[in-house]
C-alpha cells in the first residue's frame, strides 16, 4: 500500500504585533551552522524565545548558537 502524502505545514509565531515564519528561522539557523561546519545536518532543534526575539538552535546534538527572529 502506498503512503499518503503529508500535508504542507506552515508555522507562524505571532507575538508583540510581529509575525515570524518558523521556516525562515530554521533556514537562518541552518545557514549560520553551515558557515563554520561542513558536516551534514541530521537534526535541528529550535528554541524560540519571543521575549528575546531570538531562536536558539542545537544541531546534531551540539549546542550551536542563536539567530534573530
């Protein structure tokens, strides 16, 4: 039996009158990682802190940094 296609999911965080597309934050975190690392990204965990307007990220189990939201 063939698997059904998963739907496209868009996540937008809204806070303090702002709207932040989580896909954009994810891309910024991946781009930041790729500046200093050559290994493949197998897992990306994002921690969104609206009170700081930052997203902290952990890639492949390594605490990596943060990006502005």
